[in-house]
């Protein structure tokens, strides 16, 4: 039962003791993944960028620093009200300036127009989506033709969570996710081993192909 509660908080943290623990976990363990995903996106100053599942907002901070052109815009989407409020506080200045806009909602319903985003990134996120194809399809919809998406994950750590009884019922393996990406129109889908400051992780790259 406790493992189930922990898994639920990792998926959708709430303002509670376990939710606070999940937030601290994200802040200490996901920082290098978030920063690495942003770097791998090669965000340009004028890009329009989307982070899915932004958590406490560490990746948003890193991405916002790179959007130095007046046309640069950063969007974030998260299903947790607790994380939405936490990130809103962290990015308060950029939100007030109009550079950053955060949404509370599901990956299956992104409140952005078709073909409006240059870069997308997310970390340790896809295996919590209710439907891999539906989420992938909606992300593909908002991406411009040729736009890049980077997915960062730490497979070794995920395997430890699974061994501890967490994340049961999730499609955590990358292969089903990558197949879903291909099925909805992404091309050049590949997973690469990465290493940053002695930390190893995996990055999945995908480009949006549109007619």
C-alpha cells in the first residue's frame, strides 16, 4: 500500500507530506536530467519551447535563461496543482514579464495551437501518461514541422524503483514510448546514452514530420 502511495505522488504530487517528499526528490534527483534535456534541445533565443511535466520548475528556469530574444516564449504543462503552484512561485518574474506561461492540465489536451512550438522536452514523465499514443499525438500536433523533442530518463534508476515495488502498472520501458512516437508521425526516433558530470542517463530524440 505504501509503495502505491509513493507511486501516486511521483505521478501527481499533492500538497501533503508525501507530496513534499516527492518535490524534494525531484529537486535533488531530476536537476541534472532537466538541465541536460534543455541543453540537448539546443534552445535558441527566439524559440517557442514547451516542457511537459515540469514538476517544481527546475528545467523551466534553465530554459527561460536561454530565451533572451523578445520573441522567445516558454510554456509548461503539468497535471499536478501542487507542482503548478510551486513552479509558478519559482518562475514568478518570468511569468509576470510574459516570457513564461504555465498550464495546469493533461498532456492529452495541450492548450496551444497547431504547429506552434519549436522545441519540446520532458524528463521521467511519459510512463505516467494515461495513453502513450494520445499524449504523443497531442505533442506532435503542437510542434512545428521539423521541431525537436528530447526525452530524458535514467533507466538504471527506474529499474531500481521497479525492483522496490514502485511504478507498477506503468509503461516505463522506452521501447513502447518510442513506438508510439513513430506511430503518430515522429521521425528520426532514437535513444542515445549520455554522460554529464559523471552521471549517466538516456536521451530519446524525435522530430515532428508533417505533410
